[in-house]
C-alpha cells in the first residue's frame, strides 16, 4: 500500500476508543469523522461497529489517499470514501449525520478549528446527535499530567497556534452551538473522551476510567 500512512498513536488507542464508541454512538447511525488522518481509525471502527456507516474526512490530500488505501485493503461495506472537509470552512459537504467524531484534532490545529468543529456539528447533527472528542485537555487551568505539559510545549514549538486546550473553553464554545456535555471519561495515556449531545441539556456524567 504505497499511499498508506501509519500512526503509532492510532494503533495504541483504537481499541479502547472503539469500546467506548459502541456505548455512546447511536445504533445503526451515520458517523462523520473529522480529521481522519491515516484512516486507520476509520477502518478499525467500521470493522468493530458494523451497524454504523463510517464517513471519514480530512482536509489533506495525502491523508485522503491513505484512507483510500487502508479502506481498499479492508474491503468494508460500511466504510465510505473520504471527503475533503476542513473544519473551519463552512458549510461542510454533508447534509445530516447522527454523530460527529474528532480524535486528536483540536490540539493539532488553531483554535478556529475548534470553533469550526462546533459550528459544523451544530449544522450537521440531528437533534440528540452525538459529538465525540478524544485527546489531552487542560482542566482548571492546569495540565492533567507532566507528559501532557511537555507535549503541549512541543506542539507550540511547531506552531504557536496549536496546543492542549482548556476543557472549560471547549465546553463553552460547544454550548454556544447547542452542544451540551453529557460525559467526561478518563482514558489511557492521560487522555479524555468528551461526549456532547446536540440539544440535550443536563449536567455531565464523570466516569473515572476507560471502558
């Protein structure tokens, strides 16, 4: 597969994320993945959740070629061809989905991408639809682990507009677009899963361990 890219992080975290998605995503739903990267997650999740239709996307042509390569090798009927979506650019080329998934995206992008993600999710998700985020976050103004602080420093050294985001800021911009935090779930390697529901108000459930 000459066009296929491979991510060590995707290989490590695909299984625990998939187990959680089995619980939090609507059954038999259409799922839009933003910033699918190499496509390894898309293949893993489409295989692990065969009742879902998985729609990968990425703004970068090299990533889309990698997604196509991995999808061709996997031969999964519920995995669609990737779309060219930049979270910042509106409107997205999709009409309606049941869930939007963004994994390890918002810290490797400018803050405008987080805002764009919320704008696009509000416009695309059905009432009660799910927005799922995964990655490292700061809480109460502090990193949750020294390794996350070092990672944030390395990101900012690469691009000053990147960095680990404050969970409170993410939740606030989500709420401004009718996306309400339902669960905060601690995941391996000092990461968190955040589950938002569109139009469903209520306090978040804090789960202290991965599924």
